[in-house]
């Protein structure tokens, strides 16, 4: 692969990284609005000139290279703002919600399984970390167990979902999300409405709550979490993209597009839906455990139905089924409203209008998922 032929795409990613860094560091409102104005002009211009289409083609053609490149850019941004607690926390939050939406993409974008209880499975991972944090279990194993428990509980929830269709399936997941939050609020063992304290992550005996101090280089402890979450996000991203491009992804596409047609051709629709739902919840549970360890405290209010809608809005705005759109959409949904706190509740109004405009004029999202290409290798 010649990297030089991708130089326009590399330039776009570099500019996007610089823009994200500026937005993270921006404190005055005029700086934030200026960054948003630049994005509002640059994105349509890139689409009109074909640079956006070229970037999309490059991402699909050379996925692993660009996934590692984006991860490297995230690490570079984190190193630049190494001593800023708040910017690093926001960067880590964007990565965590991006990880959550990889799970939702597996469910909704690939297999067509509706899940309006993303925050509930996110909370299952978080409370798993809270309960096991004081038991001496290694932190990385706790993260995996958060995903496993979320997947197992999802295996029970998927059973009634498989017996329903459309909005009835959505109502089941909504009911589960509401019941989960009520269960947490009335369960004093899990802290009730006051929540629980969570032990921070530790790797090989080193607590991630300890800031890095090396030869005069002092960094916030959030840098540790950004690096850990970025590594996990990249690994899950590459594995999920490989799954999408494999025969498993083709089967999931068939199940989503036409379940009856897929079953006629011998595809076990029920088994693939269960697989997608459990795998997606496994990823969401991992993200929940990381979130709890980073925050050091969780409460039922962290996992409300509105949080589930926030997660779904990321994949809808970005483009359902497009993994590359998750981080840009997470920046729009998580970072920008947080930066516009000075305008109060009007920022929620602006966000709501944006969602409505996207659904009206670009129902496939800002960055639609490209059509799957089937290439046949011809022997010479």
C-alpha cells in the first residue's frame, strides 16, 4: 500500500485533529463559535469538492491503517493537553461513548436489532466494576467481566424481543431500561439513589489515578485513562470492522435487510440476532466499566432513558452502520453541548434542531455507510 496516494485524506485527518484540539482547549465562547463556524464551512466544502468522498473511499480501502492513524492522533492530542483535567476528561468521554456506539452499531446498524436500553447495559458494566472493584480482581479482568455480564443479561432480554416486531421490540427495551434504573434506586445494597464509590483502575499494581510525573513532565491522571480507553477502542474498532467485512457481516446484513429472504437461503435469523445483541451489549458493558473506573462514582442518574437516547442519536447523526462516523458524531453530541454550557438550556434546543435537520435532510446520517462492495479475485 502506497501511503502517498492517500495524502489528501491524511491532510483532512490532520486538520480534523487540529480542529478537535482547538475545540478542547477553547474556553471563551467566541473561540468555540469560531471553531463551529469553521466546521460548518469546511464540511460542506469538502463534500462539494470530492475530498469527503475521497476520504470515505480511503477509509474503506485501508481500514486498519487509518484506525491506527486516528488512534495515534488521539494520543498526540492527549499528550498536548497532558495537564488539563477537564479537556482530557472530555476526550475520554468521547472515546467511551464512541465505544458504546460500536456496540449499538453491531446491534442496530448490522443486524437491525433495536436497543433503546443502551444506558442500562452501560450501567450493568459500571455496577459490575463498582461491586468487583474491592474484591482484588485485576482491573482489566473486571472490564471484561462487565462486558460478559451485560451480554448474559442481554441474552435473556433478547428472547421476548425476538417474538415481537417494530415498535413493540422498542417498547421491551425501553421497559427494561426504566426497570433497571428503578431497581438501582430502590436497591440499598447497590447504594440506592446515592450511588456507589468505584475503585480506580490499576494495571500491574500501578493505579491509573496517579498522575504521570517523569523528568519534569507532569500529566493529569486522566491521561492514563485516555491512553487505556484509546487502546481498547482501537482494538474493538478493528475487530468489529473485520467482522463487518467477513462472512459474518454479510449474514448480518442479510438478516437486517430481509429476514424472510435470509431464512430461505438457510441463514438462522434468530441465532444471528442473538449473536449481534449479545456481542453489542458486551462492548457496551466494557465501556460502562471503563466509565465507572474513570469517574470513581456512579449513580442511577448516570444511566437514565435520556442517556440511551443520547447514545442512539450519535449513530443516527453519524450514519447508521458506519463505524468511521462514530467519533465525529460523538464530538457533536457530547463535546459541543458541554462547551456551550454558558448559553444554558438553549444548547439542548440547538442540539434538538440539529437532530431534526439531519433526520429531515440526511436521513442516512452525516456520513452514510457505503454500499458493500464485492470484489472477485481473478487468478492470472
